[in-house]
C-alpha cells in the first residue's frame, strides 16, 4: 500500500477494520500481522502495480488511475470505495470550448501521459502532451501549457487556478489488485481477505435500525425495512406496540425514515454496524 499520501490512512483503516492487527504503526518499509497471514509493504503508489505484476508484492491497494497509467498486467479484484476522483481535461476559464477538436494542436500538461495519450488516440485528437510530475494546475498560468489533464475531486483546485473542467476522461477509486494467476495457497488467503473486506464495505453502507411500531400498522412498517432476511418483531411491555429491528441502506435512509414516521413509527434509533456478513 501507499507509504504516504491520500491512500495511506484509508488503506490501513480498511485492513484494521478487517480485524487484522498490524505491528509497527510507524510505517517502516514492512509491517507484519500477528493474527492474519499478511505482511504490508509501504511503497510509492506509482510503483504498486508493477511490483504486484513482478511478484515483489502479491496484492496491492492503489488508485485505478495509477493502474491505468502504469499498464501493468494486474487484475482488479475489488473496488474499495475510497479515494474517489476523476481525471479530467481543464482549460483556462477564458478559453472557449465546444468539443474535443478545440484541443487540436494544444499543449496539455499532465502527470498521466499514458492515459491521456490513449484517450487522444482513441478520439483522433492530435495534441501535444507535456509530462510534468507535480503542481500540474499551475502550468497554464505560468505559460507552460494551454491546458491540463489532472485529478479532480471537488474542482476547487481548478477554480482557484482559474481553470474550467471541460472533459472527464476517467473515474477512479482505490482498488485491490492482484496478478492474473496466483498460487493456490495465496489465492485462499486472498479470498479470506476479500470476504472480510466485503463485510466491512457492506457495513459502511448499512445501519441498524430499531423503532417502536403500533401493532395495527406493523405490516406497513416492516415492509419498508425488509432488512437482510426479514425484520425482527418483538412485543413491547406496553400492549398494542412492538419493537422492530432491521438493517437499512444509507442511500435510502432519509426517505425511508420519513415514511416510517408517517406510518406511526416512534422512538427510531439508528446505530452503526461494525461488520456485515450476508
Ligand atoms: P505522489 O506519487 O507524488 O505521491 P500522487 O498524486 O500519486 O503523488 P496522492 O496525491 O497521495 O499521490 O494520490 C494518491 C491517489 O489518490 C491518486 O492516484 C488518486 O487515485 C487518489 N486521489 C488523488 N487526489 C485525490 C483527491 N483529491 N480526492 C480523492 N482521491 C484522490
Ligand atoms: Zn503517485
């Protein structure tokens, strides 16, 4: 995983949430685990796809953008849902832009020449790609290029540099990569790890919900929160009421809560789930 940068903390957090303890929090080159057959190597993110392809590491956590740029023969085994960003073309605000042909003959600064070159070839655009390693967003301002191709998340960096996003070329997030073929023993460890990662990912998207429902509206209320199999319904000491327990997806959250209240649910509690195995 990445030694220091935007992926580091989230990568370590994911491994820890999988119940895997890592020694040596200070991040030397390597740390081992006392309760899972895993050793973590901390590397520059750009090296990760190649190291995995070469067998220096067995698996890696890295941005999809870096996998695409490095073109190493590795497979994405799981999307991890963090470090979400996009790679976009941007021009100075004052430049007019209608379509890609406006980039014909322009100089574009980027740290991702491979992805951009593939994109321009596919679209039949003849532009000059100028590779620079950092602070790409200032290139047009200092006359180094006409436009840029770079990572965007909120777009605020672009705005503060007087730039405007004109095309999104790819979406990216952190992924777990592995070589196409793995020894059986390692594949078994990986599938154990992936099982845990999926349980953590699922739990992040779901909440445990408890509420009190009047018995005469129980059916309507339980149908709104079907949960993993079906909700738990228990009688309250107070006659005519039941306690309902279920699991609710974050994406539907507010809408469902509103409907539950309309149907007479009271005392709604929502609590985080640590792990979720379906
Ligand atoms: P270096 O290799 O020089 O350390 P980098 O840009 O590769 O620089 P980071 O800035 O740590 O390193 O980014 C690591 C990864 O995180 C990127 O490859 C990308 O996948 C993702 N990323 C980068 N910027 C953002 C952002 N603003 N929001 C979300 N994810 C991002
Ligand atoms: Zn990098």
